[in-house]
């Protein structure tokens, strides 16, 4: 198996010293993918392409013309378009669909000589927190195969956790980069809404969706963010400001900070005791180091999950209307007329959770209930955003667990979807507010499962977030 490299810099040094080649590296990842096929992390591996590209990158490195990601082998979540390759969103409805163009992020990654080794399994249309909602079956956590990897970018996280590639790209609508990163002991960054182009990324809930890296190090997260972020003519929601050189400016920030933590994370019976212990340990370490750490009561905590699920499902019901058996994707062979084409194709093509959300979203947007649910949720979102912003004026960071529990058993939430929704309690705040948040590995529990803690900060303060994360990991 390939050596575990903690960062791309380490790989680059080893290439320079003649210890490895990119071709050798790709071969060892492919071997690792093959011998761990049972984890189900990839929906497809681009084996031949990755190998032939690795030879080209080796040549470029020798010639001194290689891009900044030469030596970085990545997996992309299967909701990110890559021209000429299939993209399915882990749904039957798109299972045979081939991208006719590449997403902006794929173009930017390839332009810097990254190698894309395959498309990673995920929850269908990125809806879920356990990667059990995939048409291609659940993904298993590498640390314990009976546990979920988190979701929805579960395949992306396991691909990195099990060393099947060096880094992966996920999407985060309500926690889908951060939560699987925490379940797999990795760094997961959701940047500020409006940082990274969503062009060519299959939409779930457009006012929340953001692409983010899943990596072993803060250094790699900084580099990938810097390369993927920035204005794009195809996405009008993006900030136009030049992207800072996050990786060059990355330095361990040891200055004294003001940090808030949400009191309920320690008092709520819904939070696992070992997660609480990890949080307390970090709070104590931060206090010992001279930072100001204060508990805060976030009065909207009970509302953040319902608000998120009303708005995200409303947006999803609209975004997923395009999968109708006519425009593209699966068409039921049993369809006889227009009505039955829609009905049968959608009934047969979508999985249970996606259907539930389309119905929920359609309901909250329907004429009789719009004001009671959708319009009200928009107002509550505004309150949550304003409260989060004002807290982040007072404090440099908000610290929370990434998830209330470590990776749970496959099948645990099968009977009650609401139990799964409640697992998003700590991640959706940043999504509703549009602020950046990062999940950082914080040791393991007694059973050896990874734990993660999350830091939130002000919009576009990614540099401060990354610098402090580097420090945090050394605590
Ligand atoms: N678990 C959340 C959901 O199911 C978040 C998913 C995501 O971020 N894509 O909506």
C-alpha cells in the first residue's frame, strides 16, 4: 500500500529526491482501491486515464513545467461533472449519464496537474448524513466496517481515509464535507458561500451548496481552496475579489483569540459523552494557552435543523424537477404517454429519501402552506444569520463538535429519518449563515473511532480560519 503522506509537500519532496514517481504513486493507490473494494468508496475508477496521465505529469515534473498540484491524486464526489465521464449523483435516474462539459473546479484542478482517480460514492443527490442513501449501496468506514463514513460525501472521505487517493473533493450543503471528514479523522473545509464555483456541480439546494476539500492536512485544504476558489462567469453568486494565496500565507497563528462554544454541546443529553470530553479537553487546552473561551447560549439552536430542512427541501424540489424522463437521465420503459413518463421515470428513478424530500419541499412551497413554512423559514434563516454574524463580531471563532456522535452503525437510522436529520445540528448553522467552517480531527474515542471538532468564523476569513486550524491541530 502507498505510504500515508500527510501533505502534498511531503509527496513533492519524495518525488524530487527520487523516492517515488507519480506513476508509482497512482499504481499504489489503484492497488489500495482494488484491495478495499468492499468499502464501496468509488462509483467508478478512472484507472487507465489516471495511469496515462501520471506518466505525463512525471515528464512535466522532470521538465520543470508541472503545475502546483503535480503529485496530487484526488477523488471527486460523483455529483461533480467531468467532461466525457459519467456523473450519477449516486442515483438510478442519472446512472448512465455522461457529462458533456467539465465543472469549473475540475478544469481548475486539472490545469494545475492534479490527477482525478475516480468518482466517489455519495448519498443520492447529496441528501443524507451517512452515505446509506446511495443507489450503489452504502459506503463503509475504514476504521470500522460496521460503521457509516458520514455523508453525504462519504465515499470521498473514505477514499482519503483508506489512502486510495491523497485528497478528495466533496460538496457541503448542510455538513456533507465536514461531517464525513470528522467520522474519518480528516480535515474538511466548507468555505464561505460564494467562494467556489458551482458550475457543473449537480444542484441540491442552491443557496447552501458549496464545494470543499477533504484532506489530511490544513496545508492541502489551503492549496485546494486557493486553486478552486474565485470568480467564474458561469456562477453569478461568486465573490469577485481576488483569491488570497491561502497556502503561501498559511502560518501557525499563536495570537490570543476570543472563542465561543455553544453551551448546549456540553449540556445536551443528545451529545455523546466522549464527544463532550474531547470538546472539554480542547477548551481546557485553549484556556491554558491564554485564549479567552466562553460558553454562549445560541437561542436558535432548536430551530436550525427545521429551518435547514424546510429550505433545503424546498430548493431541492425545484432543482430536481428537471429529472423527468424527458430532458435526460432515466426514462421508464413502461411509460406510455407524457404523464406516465414523468410519473414512472421519477418513481422508478429516485430513491426513498430523495422522494421524501421532493414531497416535503413541494409541500412547504405549496400555495396553502408557503407562508406558514417556506416564508417563515426564510425569516428564521435571517435571524440565525444575523445572530451568527453578531457572535462572530464579538468572537474570532465558534467552536462546536462537528457531529453529536462519532460514526454510528450502518442501519441505525433506517426507521426514523428525523434521527438522521438531527445529526446535522452543529453543521447547518454555518450553512444557513453562509459562513466558513472547518472540521478538524480531535483524536479518537475508546473504540478507536475518529472524533472531530468544528470551527466557524466570519465570511471570507478563511485565511484566519486555516492559520488557527494549523495551531489547533498542534494543541
Ligand atoms: N445531512 C444534510 C442533508 O441531508 C447535509 C447534506 C449535504 O451537506 N449535502 O441535507
